[in-house]
C-alpha cells in the first residue's frame, strides 16, 4: 500500500584495476568514471529500492580519500570491484586494497571548472567539444578529482577545480556550463617590444659635438669669488645640441647610393680670400730719399 522507502547500500569490496579483469581488454571502462561490480551487488541494490541513476561514494579508509562514480556492469567476481586506473590513483589505492562503497543521491550539475595538467590540451582545435564527448562516459564529478580523457590515442589529465551546486554532482542528462583554467605549466607569452620602447633614446645624444662657435657657452664668475648657485646648470659639458629632423630626398631612385660630404667645394672667392695676406704690401714715404 505504501511505497518502499529507499535504504542505503553500504558494503566493502576488494578493488582491482580494470587491467586485472578476466577476458578481453576493457578500454571503455578506462575512459570513463564507472566501475564494474559483482552480480550480488545488483540483487542487493534491487531489494534496497535505491534511487536511480545508481551513484556511489567510494572511500579509502586508510587515507580518507573519497570520490564518486557510477556503475557500468555487474559482471565482476564476488567480493571484487574493478576501477579505472585514474580513479585508483585519486584514491591512492593499490591492487587488492579494501574500499567502502555507499549508495548516494547527488544534485544535478550546473557548472564545472577544469584545469588541464599540460599545455598539450590547448593544441586541440576544440577542447570543449572533446571534454564534453569524454564526459559522456562519466556519471558524476567530484571536486579535486583528476580525471583522464583519451583523444587521438593520447590521454589528457584534467583536475576538477570546482563543481556546482555541490562538491559532488551528477552529470547524467544535465545542462552544465564548462570553464577552463590555465594549464599547470602554462606561461604567458612575452609581448614583443614596440619600436618606440626599443628606440627610447634621446636623439640629441646621437648628434655630433659642435665644432663651431656657440654663443653664451662660457663660464661666469662672481666678483666675490663664491660659487654660483646655477653653476651646475651652466656646465659646458652638459650642453646638448638641438636635434633637427632631416628632410627626405624625394628624388631618391631605388638602387642608387649617394654619399653626402660635410665639406663644401671651394669657390673662386675662397681662393682669393686664402691668397690675401695682411701687411704684405709695399710701404711708401712722402719724403724723398736722397
């Protein structure tokens, strides 16, 4: 008359990796987050009238490590369960260790955040689609778990950093938002320096020292012999010539080189000026010499 109240499933089993499962190699188990349990577990779960989907909490009492999973098949030997290798690493389990399995009911996931353990994951053209396809083999997620996704014959490890609305969530038939954190070994690429930063040089420093006369470049002295207050500002060594930007040669032809000389060609006027010598003329007197 009254519906049966669900009761909790709580049993201890000896755990082994999937590679120890008799028969053919089961890669489908290694790629997901589900375990293989014995047939007696199915009978007991049916009598207890547990809620579906069947989700379980696995505890390693030696290290107090826990995770959550689903069940794939009930074909294991009695007293044994077979776990994916990544799950055994999370729980710090060895072959033939004892674990405790309890039935649980988890909230449906709405958000999860993952951190790839290698930058190789960023080389995938569409990492979000690869992750969503890999999570089809999972029944639930637990915060701080390290899950393994296989793609193109390569295994990528991702750490579950955050799940909402709880630390353990069910991802069966859910609409979950997924985000990625930067990989563990990720480094920000160095930005190339701009030309302005590379050429951050005062062009006046590159100008040659003037050789001609410069007005008001001398030093001044006080009559009382004291040093002037502004003597440092008028230091001749601190004088810098003013940089004047050159005018481009608009008549330049590609493939030609022009060598500009600072010296100007001598003109006839300069030659006449160079021949003139002061006081080199002849003298005359008004008095006649006898």
